């Protein structure tokens, strides 16, 4: 998830990154700092832009701190039970109009959406690694995903400079099928 956080912050958005404990949080933030330092060294970004991006990143270990977010991208390991549990938790703490996305590379997004009271606001947003370098974003639309959710998420992905391709919620989506 650190690459997603970095790209979102570099593109002018405020980001709240949540991790399960302080050690994982520190490791993720260190990866972001290292990546942005390399970008400055390679003249891919200015030090001022790096500093500005870093100030847009807030970190927490509390899922409740995601409550004010407009879009939440889950990026845990590829374990459907874990992802479904997280979507259930996110549904309980986020606002009614939030978009919930999974960074899954192959798991059923519809099953994650079924853990929420807002399945029309759930989709997959599969960012490719390393996220700051790879231009592809595989968006996974379920049969429940609303047009507004799809359009908003696609616009967001494009504003991040990503080439968005769209897949139905089928095993492996497009790239891994």
C-alpha cells in the first residue's frame, strides 16, 4: 500500500494510511520516504514537491480514523477472508457515500462488496507494482458497482496519471487471467 499512498500524495491529495501496528506503519512510511528521496536524486521530483507530498500523508493504526475519507483503498495480502473482514469493518466506520476499493489482483470483489451495506460503492482498483513507476490501473467493476462509483473512481485513477483498464469481476480479471 505504500506505493499507492505515495502516488496519491504526490498528485495533491490528502492521504490517511492505516496499518495494524506501529512497526508496520513505520516500515511503510520509511518505504515512501526512500522512494521519494530516490525520485529527488533522479530529478523526477523536486525536494519541495517531495516535502509537500509528505505533509499530505497522515498515519494511524485506528480504522476509525478513516471515517472522513471519500475513497478507501484496501491493500492487504491476497486473503479473501481477511479482505472481507476489513470491508465489514470499513462499512461500519466510514461515511454512507464513501467509495470502498480493493487492490486485489484476483479475488472476487463482489464477495467483498457483500460485506457492506453499500455494495454499489465497491469496486476493485488493482495498482501494479511498483505503483510510482507502473502506469497501469486495473479497475474491477462488479455487477453491483454503480455508474457514479465507477466514473468517480476512474476519474481519480486518471488524475493519478494511470492508464485505466476495466475488467468484470471474473477470476484473474484481465492481467492475471
